[in-house]
């Protein structure tokens, strides 16, 4: 068993503080904030339990820093179990934790880490996108509650099957003793979590009158530290029940015995419980009747969190091959679609087995062949500033200026500053009679730090306002886009990536096999476009 709280990567910077942990299985959500030491606000995103662990089984815990940002770092944690008698091994849960490094009262600038393997490169790259998602999480919930009608069927429920939320309320007090704290006297995050789980389990049992099983932890907010000698008041209540699961919320306040009225809110978490029957199937749960006021607000917020969890699971964790190429656009899914868009491209970029297929006029064509999967990328050095290249190409409406495969591009919806949906019309591809059209989500991202590329990721989405019409053959892109690396002042490495889809495969293979030079011609035209326009960015773009 590996200790997961040792100083990550040997950074000799003083104690790192756990900020949040994220369930990898659902891979994008800030779940909890934990902050045992000084930081004024940080989080721990909850892990998701994939299977149970029993007494007598061995636990293997692996933890690794995926990425160091400024003073925060993302740590990936994997818990596996093995049965010593049968040699069987299985994954128990996965989580992502964010730590903040402090020395004294000030934050520490972390050294960047250099990912080596393909997996490390992917995690490193995608960690930046997860950080972005974490930072907008509170706004996502707010938007969801403001813009979506959450099914409010409270009135129509059969009262004989409802349990008043009040009946599930639990409150307990714990005294922080030296064994609960680290050498600086701050309570271990894990200890607080264990106490929180205890009260949450009691609240859950009061609803179902059975033994509940913790399934996932979402949103641990560690807002401030607590120390040896503090009293921690833990409060829990069932916020909402769904057919087979319930959300229990827990909040923790700390106070010193001599100042009981001065309570500090140090932590909050939301836990999902299920009740399993003898066949490990989740049982149907009674409905909850929330108290008016805060109870009803929490009830609705729990629904929003559930929706986000489901969106995330579908959009983020589905293997590309198993999902339809285009996913329906829905504003409430937007952050996950964008995440999926950017992370798919970053994963493609991080692949180890790219092979240089050919080079013409200093444009390199690389290919990547995997099982039933062909991707290519073109790469060139352009004498243009990286930011300018990024801004010029992120305005897809200008693409017809250099790409003859784009006849026209219409901006359908500017989703936010960095995400937009476009309708693209392309001429018919070899032999086809109909022109093609695409509806794509373009997500652009600036680098998190030096060495990170600028990214413009593209993927198809479906929109009710832009359904397929007889006039065009609907084309789809599952993962394509641009990356820009600053190679020097006015020198940028520009790469265009594309994962071939069935409709596009023939065209790609023709180029890769050297039977056509259209890729080169188009990319050369892209270079010319960048050079011709390197000084004429619209003022509005320059400020971004
Ligand atoms: P919010 O009320 O916005 O959900 P809090 O951090 O205040 O956030 O609380 C987190 C959760 O802790 C709540 O959703 C609720 O489930 C639980 N909780 C808060 N206050 C109490 C309380 N007085 N008694 C029981 N449970 C509580």
C-alpha cells in the first residue's frame, strides 16, 4: 500500500494542501474541496466507487502528480484491490486531487513536471482542461438552475411513500486530537472525510432503514483549516432521492471550546448512496419531502448535480468508438462537450505512435494507425506570432479564405468567449454529387503555461435548428483541430490534426498514400493566409 499524502514529486516546498479530488470515472467534475492548512479556499473532488472492498483483501493505492500549475497540482489516485487467494485484481475507485503548495503563509511557485509516457502526456494535457472545468463549476450549477426546468413533481408525489427530510437530519461533534492531525497540527483531510462519511451514512440509513453503500463523492469544499483542540460540528441531511440513489449533503463547522459561538464553516460535501439487495442490485428508494426554504433549494441543487454527473458520464467517459459521432448540443452540457472536445484533441496529440509519412515543402504529414482508427496531422513552421496564428484560425468564418474545402462558414452561436458553433458547407468530395455540410463546436484554449500549445478543437454536434437537409450530405468530424506551439518570436509550429471518420477516410488515405497533394496545397494556403494577415487582426480579437 502506497502512502498518497507524501510530498508529491519531491518538491521541497513545505506542506502541500489537498484542494480537491475528482472522480476519474466521470472524469471532469470538481467534487470536493479539502483544505487542511492555510489556503483560504480549495477543494477535493469526490472519488467514485467502482466496486466494494472487503475485510481481508489487499488495497493497492497509486498516486502521481499529473501536472503542476502555479502553486496547485493535480494528483491522480487509483485504488485497486486484490484477492490474495484467487489472485484476482480489480479497480476500486479512482480520483483526482488538487493540492496547493504553501510555505509559511504564502503560496509557492511549483516547478513544472515533464511528462514522459503517452499516458503521462495525456493526463498532463487534459489536467489543464479539468482545471478549467473546476473553476467554472459553481457557475455551471447556477446556470443550470437558472435556465433549466428541473422536474418539480413534489406536489404530485404519493405522500405515503415520502419521508420528510427532517427525519434524516444528523448532527455530531468530534474533538480533533493529535492522532487526527499532521505534524503542523492541522486535521488530516482524510480524517474529516471519514467523519463526514459517518454522519452521511446515518442520514442515508434514516431514509432507507437499511445499510446504504456510498457510491460517489461529489464536491468536497475545504474552505479552511481546523486544528488539534477544535470541535467539529458535522451536519448531514438527505437533500434529494432519485429512483435508486440519494444525495446526502454534509457540512462541517469548527469552533474552539472557549469561543463556541464563533463557528467557521470549514467543509461541505455531497455524497451519493445506494442500497444494494442480495444480488448487488440497487433498490428503489422512498421519495424525500424537503423542508420549505433551504431544503427545497438543496433539493433542486441536488438534481442539478445529478444531471451534471450524468452528462459528464455520457459525454466524457464514453469511448469515442462507442458514441455517435455527433452529440446533441445542449447548453446545460456545454462545459462537458467543450471538455470532451478539447481533451479528445489533446489525447490525440499526446499519442506516442505518430509516424512521419512524408514531407513536402517543409510541411510534414504524420499518421497514426490504431485498431480501426486512422488519424493524421500536418505540421509546419510559420513566421507568425503564436497568438496571432491562434486568433486568425480560431475565427472559423475566415476559413474559406484559405481552405477550398470550406465553401462557406456561418457562426450559428457564440456559446461563450472561447466556444462557438459553426455551420460549414463544403464542396462535394470526389465523386459525390451533393455538397457536404457540418455543424461543429469549436473550442479554443490558450496555453496554461509555457510549452503548452494553443488549441482549437473541433467536433460535430447536432442542433435542432440545423438538421440534415436533402440539399447536403451531412459530414461529421469526431476530433480535429489545430495546435500552435510558440517556437520563438514570430515563429510558430502550426499543426492540424484530424481523426478520420468513415465519410472522410477515402480522401485521407488518398493523401496519405501520396496519390493526392491536396493536404499540402491546403496547408500551404493556410500558411499564406497567416502571413498575409499577421498584422491585421481585428481589434476585438487582439484584446482576447
Ligand atoms: P448548501 O446549503 O448550499 O447545500 P452548505 O455548505 O451549507 O451548502 O451545506 C452542505 C450540505 O450539508 C447541505 O446541502 C445539507 O445537506 C447539509 N447541511 C447543511 N446544514 C445542515 C443542517 N443544519 N443540518 C443538517 N444538514 C445540513
